[in-house]
């Protein structure tokens, strides 16, 4: 890991404000994986965001906007997040969202296939739309018109926008994790 973990006792006032908000949000919305040490030190992307509070707060605000009242079904969100994490080979993101995906009803076979960078054959229609949408964005270029229209038909205009921002957010998260070589927590 390229950045030292920041224990709560060592936070600056600017970091403390962001830390308090992130800690509350993590406790509310990010369960089922290790995001914090016993002493309250934040792990995952949250530690790099604390090192740069101006960037971290903006990133966290987007996380909150997408986590507080999502319109997309939970398995659909996880498929899109995992496609993005697999594209970037982001270890911590894949670790966390495989566990969340299991909680949200995705089978081990689906999860392992997505993590391997392949399209599972048994995706539901909505999961397949999310997979294709995220895969197309990860390939680069303009999202194909048919892919966009299919997402709008399935999830509405707002849901398609949410899916786009979700993929963008988790690209940011993956790049943050990979830049600072954030490891998977030890068991």
C-alpha cells in the first residue's frame, strides 16, 4: 500500500469532518466486508480519500448520491460494479462487491464468471442489460444507441443515468484503489 493508514487520533480537522461522514455512511450502506479496522481506521478507497480531503469529499458525495436512494435493483447494481472492477482488476473492489453480490442473490457462478471478465449465460434480463451497458462503457467510446435505449426501456431515463454514473463512480473507485495499491484486508 502506497499511503499509510490514518488512525482516527491522527486526523486533521478537515480530515475529521470527512471521516465522520464516511464512517456513518459506511456503517449504514456498506456492510458484509471489512471497511474499517477495530480502532476505526478506514480501509479501501476511504483511506486515500482522507489523504486528499478535497478530492475525497467530492468522491464521497457521489458515493452517497448513488447509495442513498438507488432506483436500480440491487443485483443489477452489483453486476455493473463488478464488470467495472473486473475491467480494472481492482482487488479490493472485487473483494467487497463479490461479498455484497452474494448478499444480493447473485450465484457464485455468476460472480466468478464476471470477475473473470466474461459474461455469465444465466443473467436475468435486467442483469444482462447492466452487464452489456457496463462492458460497453469499459470498452471505451460512445455507448451504443441500442444499449442505451434498452437500458432506458428497462430502467427509465433516471435509471439509465444512474447506471452510467454508477459505472463512472466505480471506475474512479477502482483507479483510486489501483493507484495507491490498496490491498484486500487480511482475514
